[in-house]
C-alpha cells in the first residue's frame, strides 16, 4: 500500500510542477507513465533461471580475494546489515556485491560498494525525503551505483524510486531541446534569442517578439548553463515543430523501452501541437517525466559521443555446476550524431563552471573543488503546489568532461526545508569515483568461483593483474581509501536559488 500511495501521490503532484497558472484549454493532461506491456514472441528463448529472482535486498558484500591468497576471506555479509553497521567486517573498498540463490546460482553485480554506500549515506545524513542516484561506467554502461532512498515513506521500495518516472524532468529536458536545435541545423551554441520580462516564468505575452522591449539577448550555450527558460522556449518556438522535437526526444529514449535487468518504466514526453505550449515544454515545463535510470542513460548518450547502450547491473552469473551463464553485454546503437552530442556536452560544462551548479563545484573565489577535472551537467528543478510540497531537484551529467568515465543522474525530492541540492550530492559522488577509479577498474576483473570472488593472478615482476582472455589489463590498485561513511564535509558556500 505504501508503494501505491507513493506513486499515486507523486503522480498527482507532478501535474502541479510549475509556478504559473496552467491554462484551462491546454492539451490533454499528462498521464502517468506506465510500464510497457509484456510482448510474447513466438520464437522467444526460454526465460533465464535466475532473471526473475534479482533482489537488491539479498545482495551480500563479498571480499575480493587474489588468486592463491593464503588468508581465507571473511564470511559474506548482507548489504542491508553492512550499511547500518558502525564497523564493517568486510572492507567495501575491496569487495563486490554477490547474490546467492537457493538453487545454487551465484550472481555478481557491477555495483561498486563504496559508491553505493556513499550515495545512501549522503541521502540519509542530509535527511532527504526521496532520492535516487544512478552512476554508469561509460565503458559499457555497467551500473556502479544504484541507490534509492525513501525516508518520507519507508514502505516504498527503493527500486521503485530508481526505475519509475515519478519526477518531472524539469530543465533536464533543455538538453533534448538543445540537441534538437543542433540536429536540425536550426542553431548552434552561439545562436541568441532576445527577450524581456525575466528568465524564469513563461507567459504567452513574453513569447511574442517585441523589438522595443526585447533588449536582452542570450546564447543557447548560456541558456543551457544558466537554465534560461525564455531563451530555450523562444528558440524552440521559432525553429522546432512538434515532429522535430518528438523525433529527438524519441531518439534519446523518451517514450521508449530501456532494456535492463529490472523493469524500467518508460519516461513520457508528450509534445503539444500548440506552439506556445510546445515552447514551454521545450524549456522544461509540463508533460515530461523522467526515471533516474533514464536520466543516467540520457547523460551517457552525450558522454559517449551520441552512442546509446542499455545499462546492465549483472556482471557475471554462475550456475550450480559452475558453468558461466553471463548474458552478453547489450549492443550499442547511435542515438545522436557525434557533433550534436559533443556540441550539447560543451554547453553542459558551463553549468558547473559558472552556471546553475557552480556553487557546488567552485568556491566563492572560483576555485574548483575537483582540481583539474571539469564536469558536464544539467540542473533541473520544479516545485509542486499541493501537500506534501516537494521540490524535484535534478542533476544529470558526466565526468571528466573531456574524457568521460562515468555518467550519472541524481534526483532529490526535498521538502520546504532542505539541506542539499542534487548537484552537491553528484559532486561528492564524482569525487569518490575519481578517488577509486583504479580500484574500480581492478575490481572489474574479479570472477566468481564456487565459494569465493577471485582476482586473476598478478605478474610476479610488475605486480600487475594478469588479464583474462578478451579483457583489458586493469590498472594497479590505488592507496587504501577512507571509510565510505565518514562524516560528510559541510555544504560549500551559499546554495544557489532554485531555478525553474
């Protein structure tokens, strides 16, 4: 019942996510996204024996043991118990999550325990009512963090917070609009729109060109970085019809199935035929919802030069007799032209350098909190009007911006009193990843045995891992890392105001 209440409540609130009055004659009300129906194929392969028994609540923190290690590993410990324990018997920095099924199947998850536990710690310590974080390794879109949190209603399954399109996409949809403008040759980063009357709210009269009043002009790049609603709305009004915006949204998986080990609800994007309504949608108002999984996948498309690859969270499957049942990694397809993805990605860097997320990435003197690393991202924020009053706060992006290694999405549903925004939580996760990047690469080589999780043998001269056939040679392990749930640093500086 708690899960039903959660979806029904947030679905209703999502309708009231703008700060201006919705016209009575608007298009048909946005309907909640629904899971795609099951399609039964005549020649479909038989279901996998383990597929319907994936359970995040049953994963166990399992130490990684080097081949021929003399010391026996500690007994695995359930992840749920480990997260709440003040002292871990198993060091999460040298472990992975494994699920042992009653029939003898063993499943190795792609999750990095430190990133996973850190995300949950941030949400818990900062008292966020609802939150989710998804981090993808863009080498193959394996899932490094898959953290769902619900303190407002503990009965809500964290998996629902991760896989359902329960939050309005808000200004993250500006990335789709920018991509559509570039894709259709209608604009580039320097293309400007002139306007009057402010940058947050959008009314029909503000969308009309008025040379006498439109004395301020801003570029598309600035509009993405600062989340200027009117600039995106007017560019879309002048250059994008319904079909063009729909096609781009579809190409980046809105209204589309995202194959994944857990069912993911399709993110709806209803593009109105009315020009003014469509301009408002293009700027991030109305009609578009987003799941955290889709948010991370969307960011990964820009990080991977326009290439889409479905995410996966299962790294290896061993049958009771020890045979390898690991499914193949999902195939890649092109979603956007490389020039389009790279062009939008360049705009996203401005968000953290000087735009709406700069307060979490730079101090008051402009010094970066992550030296030498740019992060590409996009904020999004909308506030409901009915109880419980929640602000839906997004940050999606990738890092490092010049040579991406991870893509991510963080969504927070904060109450009237809140302690952090999504871009702060995302910055902390990027920092933790960068500290662990070599360890994460090394852990990818770990393989299941009957009772253990083993790393391949090391070269006796160099100490490097000896890669298995078909795998890249992992980097050496880094210096030991601090505990994942050490006290978080204070939020740096004054938090920026909430943008539409």
